[in-house]
C-alpha cells in the first residue's frame, strides 16, 4: 500500500510524510535484520520483496536528510546480499553464467514444482499445467537471456527466484542510498566492499564485489556491478584521494578510514581484473571494463602498492592479446580494453614500476604489440 502511494503520488508528498515513512521502514528493517538470519520461506520471501521494493520507491526520490538512517539501513540491507545462498544446494557462480548442481533433484524436494496445487479444489490433470505456468509467470524475475544461463537445468527453482528478487531489491536500495549522497556514503564502503581475500567466497561475509563475482543470477550480478560504479563515481572519487595501502602486517586492531579505503581499492582491482580475465558474459565483461575505468580514474596510485598499476597494464594487455570470446561484441570489448590501457598509461605521476616495464619492453623491441584478429563484416 505504501509503495503504491509513492509510485503514484510520491513527488507530491511532503517532506514530513517522506521522513516519517523512512523512519517507519527503517524500524521495520531493524526488526527484520535483528536476528542476523533471514527466514527462507516463500511467503516470508514475498514479504521481504515487497518491503524492499517499498523502500526502493521511497529512496528513489528522497526528501529531507537521510544521514541518520544511512548506517542502519546499510547494515540491514547487507544481510540480504546472502539471502537464499547460505544453505543453497548448488555451487556458487564462478565468474561465469553457469551454476553447478550438486546431487539429483530428488535430493532437493524443496525446489520441485508440483503439477498439483497443495490447496484448493481438485483440478483435472489437463488444467494443472496451466495453473503452474501462471504461478511461475508471477515469479518471473530473470530475463530470457539470463534464465537459460543462470539456471542449469529444466527444473525451475521458484524459491531461488524469489530469493534472487530480494537480493536484487536490496542492492537497488543500496544504490539509491549511494546516489542520494555519494560523498557521505563513502563511510559505508567498509560495510559493503571487501578489504581482503576478494576471490575467496564466504557465505556469511558477502559484499557487493562477491555478489558481482559469485551470485548465481545474472541480474543480481549486473545490479551489484552498477552499484559499485555508483560508489566509485562522482564526489566519492575525490574522497578516495586520501586512500593509502599498507601491507597486511602493518594493519593493527584499529584501522584508519584512509587505510581501509586503500585496501578496498586493492581488492576492487583484483576482483575486476579477475572478472575481465574469466567472464564469459558480454554484458558483465563490458561492466567490468567500466568499473576498471572508474578505478583507474579515481585511485591514487602513488599511495598504493608500487606494482599495482603495472599489474593492471599487464593484465589488460594479456587480455587484448588473447582476444575475446564474443564474435559480435569483440570490437566493443577491444575498444573498452584499449580505453582502459590508455587511461592507465596516462596516470600521473608515473609509476616507477610502469617506467621500468616500458623500458624493458623498449630494450627488447616489444612495446605493446597488440595482435588483433581481423573481423569480417557481414552485410
């Protein structure tokens, strides 16, 4: 009901009403997240989806000051990033579009879709299929291109779709909060982004980057990547200039925000380069290059690990040399990669490691000799 009001007349509501609504939703979110363990049930999942959708509608055009609610909302929304994945019976996505089923479907009765409704009057067999199809249409979340890629098998996991809807809605709410005040939101980075072991998936410590790398649903991964872009874009890039990287051994029990940001930037680089190297979906690959472009533009490399920039350049160069798996999008991917390479080589002040790498290649007569296979244009 609240969501309908904001959907139809949100722009005409007063600041007081908007503030009161956010306060109520914040209290509900606090209660939902207080146990730190969300209930994984179809009916409860629908409640979570409606709650998060309502919050999204309210946050899309916020009125008034949100600062006092941001930290609490982020803490609650973060729990939803792992919703439906902690006890998941199939392996997490590994920077591809496919998931690996573990065990036969008979061992997972909770995901089976019965042709007979559990409640209601008896219906003849020839009508049951239509009932099930109509029910699945209501749960449609994954688009046709991602449906076949995200679900490896013929059986539709309706609970998994609902859980994915909730994760997607939570990520969109995080994105709304970031766009409302990007500079203020920098303080929430430590809650949402990894500071170590970005490539090690942990069920109970999920970040936006792990959603981008490992979530089994394509739309959730795309939303996570778009949110990371929102974090890196705009005024936040100015705040990142204070970031500095120190070796893990130099970090004590208390870590300054500047050091935390430095470690986060390191992990974002590692995760993004891994995605560029291993991703098999063209949309996600393009998104990864956009994230890398923002990282290259906003990272103070003089305050980071000395070899970070040279590793980025080498990694992108190798990716270009190896080529791209998508015939139709190869030119676009190549353009994105060359753009990243151009920005990386233009970083000022120049890195000593980059200079040494270039001098070494000049001395051997090899300076970014990029081998590009010719593309045949078909009319």
